[in-house]
């Protein structure tokens, strides 16, 4: 098979999969994915790898990954959240390879305009080259700090971030048209959510909320470090709201030391925990964190496999509360179906709180929080409503809820 035919076949297979699993939902997004060739934005990458539903790292600074091609299924999800229309003006923050900007331009068409920004000159230059190679050279690529948006072309009908943000920059609010939509990966107490915001009166209100995971925004709006490695190279990764407060050696000693278990008497599924309990804990408890480990370390059982989504033992992860003198982690109770990750035949398992360390306060709080989530009807992150106010804005009559203060924003969370 000629190379062009092979690329076409691989792209068709990827798009068919994204459509079948519901990530692509509209004809416009489907047409963009079928038309824009991802491999041209990943020169030197194997054809099969270019069209897998996986992210591809493209730049590191030291040990930190700072740029890459996002996972196609996540890109599709966010494009659907964006609700793009032909002829619109779009600002993208985080140019990466340029592929997402190419998809944006294809959807808005010749009558629309796409401006994509990246903080690194070399990334912006490469994105520009890739877009030209794909026949999409009319996308404007700018090298600057995305926290300031692009005032020369405001207002924008749509603004999208393809990097994780800790806060909502004032410039993004100011440069969004009154009926515009802002989509961004927003860090909330250690959980990252892809939120589509629309403008209501003088604040932003969520239209849809999904889970996601992105590299963090750099520059003037960079967040505190949120991920660290514990123990030897390749060991467990810990993600928390502010990792600068973590004593790495002591936390690793706790994790690998003695532990005790406590029942919650709550039976659930991996999907319910991943889709709802994590955000509930992040909003209700201090010290929320996610532990995960890959490769050979996963086989050692240091980190419990709470979610059970990965195949084999290549990746294991769990969530819990991280304190100075203790860890309280969620694990699966023993099931009645041998060899089935603690699940019973109906796919449920009991949540157990495993305590590492001598202080049981975190464990007690975690048990109570799990039971409170269960009593509340097991709310999902997709059901949460988020209002984002400017930090200095007055509170409104409907702003009762879980409040998180950011440097530029006040976020209010409510479940219907």
C-alpha cells in the first residue's frame, strides 16, 4: 500500500473509533478529523503512532514535559464543548504541534479566523511549518504569553486552552465576546476538568464539564508545582494542589511502611469513583491527591489499583488524602469473584480506606467524606455547575456552594 493510502486508512480507523465511542458527536468535528492529516504535524513519528488515540510528547525542559500532541479523543471532546460555527474568530492558547489549530480552522472555514499562541518561539515556529505543510498556513501563529490573550484581534467568539490552567486570566474574560464560549482544562483542588464556560450577566457559568489531563500553562499564570516523584527513579507519581509542600522522602517512607484498613461500607464502581468521588473529595477535603505508578513499579503493589481501567498491571492509581504524618488512600475490598480486582459479579466493590502512618485523623475524614458522597446520591463531575467570578466581584444571591479562591477568580461549585 502506498503511504498516502496507509495514512488515509489509519486516519479513517481513528475517526471511526472516536465516532463510535461518542467523543465525536457532530458532522463538523468529524469532517475536520477526517480531513486534517495528523501525521504532517508529527514529522518523524511512525504512521501507526501518529494515528493512535494517544498523546505524543514533543518537547522537554530538563525532566519536565512541556509540549506535545494531545490525545485525539480529548481533543474531540473539547472541540465538541467549544460548539464552533463557520465564520467565527477563535483564539487558542497552547499551539503545540499546530494540529488542533488546523482542526479549528477547518471547522470555522475560510470565513473564520484562528489565532494560536505558544510561549516558546521554537514550538510556534514548528507549528507554523506544520500548518503550511497541511495547507492551513492562513492560521496565525503567535509566540507570546497566553495569559494575556491576543488583544489585537478581540473580541473572540471562542477561546480554547490546550494547556492546564490553575486560574482564569482576566484577559480571557475581557477578550471573549458577550455570547462567546471559553473552554479550558481547569485545575480544581488536584482534579483537572475540561470546562466549557459561557457568559451570564457579569460572570462565567459552566455549560459542560468533563475530566481531562494536560501539561500545565507556563508563563505569568503558571501554577504551583502539582506533580512530584516519590522514591527511586520511575517510582510513584503524586499529584496534589501544591506539591512544593510535600516532603518527598517522608511521604515515600509512609507509603512503603506499615498500614491498616478501615471499612467504609460503601459499594461502588471504578467509573463512579473516577467520575464523581474524586471531585467531591477535592472540594470537601484538604490534602486531596492522586497516586499512580507505571511499568515495573506497578507490579510491586506499592500503589493500589483503585480504578481498574488499565490492562494488566502496567498502570495502577488511587486517590486519597495526603497529610504531613499520614496517608489515607482508597483501595478495593476483597471481592467474591476470584482474580477480578476485588469486583463482584455485578462489577461493584467495597471502598476501603488504607492508612499509612500513626495519625488516623485523615482516615476518619476520608471515611466520612465517602459516606457523605454516597448519601448525597453519588454526584458526578458531569453534573456539577461552576460559576466563575472575578476575584473582586461581589457575591450574588445564587453563589452559595463550595468556593475556591484563585488569584484572579472565585469559583463556586454546586450540584443540581
